[in-house]
C-alpha cells in the first residue's frame, strides 16, 4: 500500500480511551456457531483469522510490517505482529486495561473508533475476545512503552493480572491460544489452509511480510510481495500463457480506495477475485459489478473507435470481454456492508459508480498509451463473441435433436423411479462393462446410472461451442437437465447427488480428472452446492474361506492380511469396476450404509484453478514438474 493511501492518527492518540465496547461476551461459549460460523474446521480456522485480521488492521493503518504465525507442537497457535501493541493503560469508563477489554468484551477494539482505524478487516468483527472465549487458555503479550506485558486467560476469563515480565525496544502484540476441545469437533489446524489464506493477505498488503511455520513438521513459508495485487495476477497466470504485461490502476473517492490489476491469458475461463478490506467477497457485490460494466463499456468503445467492430456489428457482451481475464479488485472502505448467504457479498451501492468512473478513466488512458495491449484484448473479445454465437447455434441444434430441453433422455441412461431431485443420485461410470454391473447392482428406486464411452473432451483446451459438440458431454448434460453456460439453472437439476465412479487404474484416474475439470470449469455452481462426489471403489478383495474383506488402500490390505494370517488367503486386485459382480459393487461402492464418497468442494478457488490448469492445460513444463514432485507419493500404480 502506498504511503498516500494510509490515513490514520498519530501513535500517541491510540490509547485505551479509543476502545469502544458494544456488548458482553456471555453467549459465545453457549452458541459459538453464531460468532464463528461453525464448530467444525471452518470455525476453528476462523479463530486464527480473527487474530491475523487485527495485525492486518495495524498494517493498513501503517504501523505493522511483519506478522508471524506458528502452529505449536502442543496444538496451540501463536500470532505475533510488530504493530503498536494493544493499549495497556486503564480505561476511564471500565476501570481495566485496554488489553483486558479487548480480550473479554465482545465487539471491543480500536476499529470502532474511526479516528484510530479508517478501514478494518474481519468478516464478522467479533474480535479476539471470541478467540479467548473458545480457547482452553490464551496468553497475550504486549510490547509497548519499553516493556513486555503479559496476561493469561482461561476459557475467556482472566486468570492473571496484566504484569510486566521484561524490557524491550520493540512494539507489537503476541497472542497464543489453545482451542477448547469442549467446543470444537476436531482440534487440528490444516497448515495448507492457513498458508493459502496468509498468501492471499500478503498479496493484498504489499508492505507486509508474513511468516507461517509448523513446529511439528518443520514446514515454513515466508510471503512478501512488493508488487501487491500485480504479483497476485501474475501468480494466477503462472501456469498459463499471459498475453501482455499486467495492467494496474488505482483511485480513491473520500475515504474509499480501490486498486485493480488485469492480465489476459490464453485460457477460456475468467478468473476474477474481488476483495473488500481484505475479505474475499466470493458472492461479488457493487465493486465487482461496477468494474465489469466499465470494462465492457471501455473495450467496446475502443473496438468501435479503432474500427475492429463495424457499425452494423452488435456490441460485445460482458462475457465476451471477460474470457481469459485474470483480475484482482481490492477496495478499502470505512463502513463495508456485507450481504448474501455467507456474508461475502458487498452491498455498498455507492461503490458501483465509483468503480465505473475509476475503471473507465484509467483504462481509456492505458489503452491509448498501450495500443498493442488494447488491440489484443479487443480482438480476443471479438473472437470470443464469435464462439458465443457458435455455441448458441450448437445449443439450438441440440434442442432440435431433443438433447437439452425435452423429455427425451439419453438411451444409455438407466434412470431411477424417484422424481424428487433431493432423493435422487446418478452414477457416472466408465464404459459398458462397469455400467452393466452398476445397473444390476443399484437400487433402482433412487439410483440412476449413466455409462460414458471412453474419455470426454478435455474442456481446459476448448471453448463451449466445441464442448457442446461432444456426444458424451451432451449425454451428461441431458441426463442432469440443468443446462450449461448462460442457460444454467440448478432448479432443473434432476439429481442432487452426482457421483463419479471410475476404475482404480490410470485410465480411470484420467477420466475422473477430465470429468472434474468439466464440472469445475463449466458447472462450478454444482460443486459450490455440494452436489459432486467421487466414489471410492475398493482396490482389493481378500477372501479366506467364506469370509470376504475389502481393502481401499495398500495399508488396509496389509492390516487385513495380518489379521487373517497368510495361509488360505485369496487376494484379488481390482483394476476395473467391470471385474466386480453386481452384488460386490453394491456392497462396496453403492450401498448408502457402507460406501465411501468424497465430496468435491472448492474452499480455495485460486489453488483449484492452478491445479486444473497445471494438469489439463496447454503448458507441458508445469505438468511435468508436478508429476516429478508427486511421483513418489503414488501408492498403487497400474501399468
């Protein structure tokens, strides 16, 4: 963040009087999900984010340049920063230190006083007090006024007084806490989840260095990006072919600042992330809609001005211009209003006009100064428009052939009897052999079977018009009934559980990856809705006499063999689902009470996008590097 973007008060003005208390803490332990969303992994990790957000607020105010997160060997987490340190003086109204107020009073903190923090993060704004309330113990250390101050808490209550334990020339705060096992289902932090979040924060705050380490594994990462969101865009396009250097511009109106970075690549899918006060607004909002509207208008104006579009040509649509764009939008505003199901949609309507003005003016100037870049974007958008029209013709053709919108279903589909989508599931299986076993073994009341022939098209390398000419994809879309692209409607989905069931060999893994790429790129709404699953068929059948056991991994097979003894065993290694009898397939992979399914989710869209690009994209080197890196992790390799 540039110095001129930072507006804050002088350091001596940040004292206990600046901390405003909105309400008490009594309900947090009783109803934790109200404050952190859940008592599962999401809520557990939210505790760390709350403390990091406080450090980031100090960074946005211009007082913090370093944050360190350590997953300790005892299961606790330590978060330290070099900000000003929580105020330790006594608050005149409450008669306790600023530290104690911050740790024990809900919605207490300097961010409620706008002279202390002009803008602040924190999705729910519940503060470190909720972290304290949901921890077995919490220790806070403050480096301020030349002293080191320390105070202990137990399940939200003070267990020691604030005391001086040493001298220091540093300033900052260190919070260490151990989540309460009485509250959370599992007390185990996922290092990768935290790393991904920390990397994102480092991109969005260019002057901050963030360190994160795990004492148990020795893993360590240090993130610092001088380029800020420009580096973020370059990271998004790392495994793709970028078509030009990144475009960056910023602007501000009043206390609200916005910055944007854009870089087109050779893919067909837009990759846009919009943030408000460092919060990923996954559901969009007025800042995103304003940016898109201005980008569409500016590219159309340029294309017409340069005669790339004839007078008789229709305007390019937003989706034409967004094809293959990687973009980061980051706004910082004093009073964000979050809406939507997950409170990640920005509802400040005044931002739409502001974003349009900044984007129109900045991009127009950049296009005039960089005509080669502008021409690349305009001509690429025109090609995308032609492909869109071709895709529309393909959809119209499939309708006439009774593919997408008619009562006619694919002949190979073995449908189920139930008509309530929420009670229905469909298995997408590989080939007629597996399809035959699945059809015989299923419960036809609620389980449908769709066998696909061979490998579907790699959609990572194709536009929608070509995709809609692929017979296997058309059969899949017809069976699902929800449409694709502009015509997608989840309410028309015929099965709320879509299960990919492929062989356990290399070909099966490839087909599974192709299908997942299709769902991720073109039916991502189904992934977000939790409708897409992968079945886990067993790898081995171990029989001794009349007893038969199934193993889903090499380790499980060895355990069963050890349990049964070596003599008289028959071990069968399954290479394909077609090798299973219908009753075996039902018992191991389709029976609701016994099967194992993996639900596909997209908790980290950035990393998911990079992985699919790496595995299925045009660039060979990233794929080779991935295979070399993970080759030793393969347990069962079928050759």
